[in-house]
């Protein structure tokens, strides 16, 4: 998927008519609001696998040990379609996913123990299969695409869905992503010392040490505004702009000046036809790593200029954890809730200002939000970056 599609002129307004969401707090927007806007982190000691071999010990996990990525995706799609008041017939399905790591590890562990498990079940959990399985179960349309570019995967899925609608290639799209805390990802991030050994994340704070993983999934129903009006749907917000970039700086580190993320944010603003002065809140990528947060602060300067320190910027990962392929979809829902509720969610775990991050990072407590537009940012290994400009819902 190249950059060229981002420059195709928009014809149709893109609105969000439904969403379903899952995090370590549970299923649905109510428990998400109660955790995120209260600044209450969901982290606890890892129980899904034995963390003894690793430096880190904590993650934001849902307590149900039987949950699978496919199960939470099913639940989120059902929530989203129900909220949208439609069945999704004919709608493309676009999902950010790395596949069900736990199922794959279980399959190979069984082989190592001398068993010969059948492949049919595990094949349905591979990244490319998940949109097909969901599409068949819910009788959705095509294309059915998996986005596998790590922590921007779900954001890319939303951007591509918005592109399909804005150019008239679809009137409705089901898009989002899912990921559950798993030992495979945990081991990789731990070996690179990206995970903090503390039981809390501290984005943009002095003393921050790294990130923690979290369970997450979210699915959004996007529609053209005309299609939504014709069937009497009331949108929960709008996708005004989207931008993608690749800085190609390093396999795992962001560009030190945040140039790639700035390019994505500026592209999203350009697509929305807005200047940075129209943005009243930024849901930052904010992973709590020393290098990543400092680069994101420099990115803010490139986008907002002298006003970079005045725009409310928070990292909701400080409560949910980093949900990898799902994080952009969950954070899009959180940003829509912020716009609808008129509240900026706080950055939890904040100890004090860091001169490398001269931002208004909304420490510890939510505050009122009057703006009608917000920016949601994500970045990934490999230098991938993505940004969404989201708009508040019209009064109901």
C-alpha cells in the first residue's frame, strides 16, 4: 500500500456511525471511560504466561484467561454493527492484526511435545485469515484486508477505510484492529529493553523507563455522510483527515527529530483542510520510552510551532498499555469519546516535567475540552507513522 492513494481528492465526508471496543478494563465504552478518563492504569503482574525469564513483569490484561483475539474481534464487530444500526452487508473489512500469537505458540509447543495437532484451527488465526473469518461470519463484503505493519496497523486500516469512502469506492466500511498480550511480543520487547520494569508507564515524564503491553481491540463502522443520512444514522464523530509516512531512519528507533510522525500529522491536516491551530487535543503515541517521547515532543514543535507547549497532549497508553496492532483503533475510539464528552483524558504515572518534553501533557487528571477537532498519532518499528484528524459529533 503506497503513498499515492493519500493524494486522491476527497469527495464524500467520512463519519463514524458505530464502534465496539475492548481493553483490559473490559468490553464497551462505559468501562473504558471509567478507567481512561479517571487516569486509572490497568496494569498488573502478568498471569497469561510465566514472566520469570524476563526483566519486565507487568501488563494490562483482561482477567478472563479464555479470551482469544478472534473472540474479542467478534465481540467488537458485533458491538460496532449494533451501535451503527446496520448489518454490514457489502462493507469491506479492514483489520490491523499480527495474528493470534498464543494460538501459534500453542500449536508449535504441541509439536515440540510430540503431538500432531490439526492445522485447521490455527490457520484461522493467521493475520491474513482473520478478516476472512470475520467477513464470512458477519456476511461482510470485500475487500477483506489484514494490515500487519505493527503499531500503526489499525490506524492504517482506518485510513484506508476512510479513503475508500471518501473516493466513493465504498459507502460503508468495517475497520479496526486487535491484539492480546502474548509471550511472543513480550519476549521481543523485553529483549530490546523497551519494556519498563515498573508496574506503570510514565509517558513524557521525568524518570520514564519504557512501555507496557495491553490487551486491546476496537472496530469502527465508517460511512459516507450521505449514506448515514439516508438511513437515519446519527454519527459519533467524523474522520476528517489521515496521513501516513515512513521515515526509514532505523529498524526500531524513531527519527530523533520526529520527522516521520510530523510528516504524517501534516498530511492528515492537509487532507482535512485544516491548520494546526484548529486542533484542540492530541492523543499522542506516547510510549514512555526516553527516545520516543523526546522525538514526539520535537514533532509537536514541527507541527504546532510556538504553540506546541500550549496544546493539550496526553498518552492514553498510560492507562491501557500499548496494544500494538490494535492501539490506533482503540485510541481513535478514546479520542472520539474525548470529543463527545468534552474531556481531555490525562497522562497517568506522571512524576514531573522533563526538559526534553516541554508539553502540556495533562498530568494525572482529566480536564475540560471545548475543541471540536483532535489529532490521534501512532508510530511503529520500521519507521512507519500514521495520523488521524477526528471531528466531534454533531449535537444529538
